[in-house]
C-alpha cells in the first residue's frame, strides 16, 4: 500500500495508489483522518483497505502535483552513510555508530518533484 499526498486545485489531499491512479482518501476519510499523519497515528489502515481493489481511481498519477508523503511531520531523523557502497564512494571508513542528522519539514519535496523546475524558478 502506497500513500501519497498531493495538490488538487490548490488544496492538499491524500490518497492511496491503485494501478496508475490514486483513490482520494481525503473525500472518503477526511472527516475522521484530516491528514496522512492523522491516518497513520489513528491506525487507519483497515479503513483504507475497503476502498482498494475496485479499479476506480479518482485521479491519474500523471496528473498529480505531489507533496511530501507526510506534509506535517513532527520530526525527521535521518540516518546517513548507512550502507557500504555509499561509504566507499565517499572514501570514508566504517564507523562504530551511524551518522544521524535532522531535516526540517520545509526541506522535503514530493516524490515526483522536478529539480529542473526549482532551478528554472531560481533563475527567473
């Protein structure tokens, strides 16, 4: 099950991917779970499953403007240099403990984000 957050006509929404589309969960569960974060915290997985397998997506994936999967995280703790190939390409020795660092919510982008659009915007 893959959850996505996206913009629809400028309004933040969330849904679940089914095939090449998304079942809009905001319209179905938004009153009970107003965000993906609330859905996860409220253990809403079983509520989602009843909307799957019907072959009826509300939006095509190609038409979505993606947001970060969880647009309003409480905290973001990242683990860096945590696999051998990455450590080798950086020419770093193995450490006894992983590298931890934080990210700010404003530094996150949606999964289909185009860095080209960011560069274009910065040049204009």
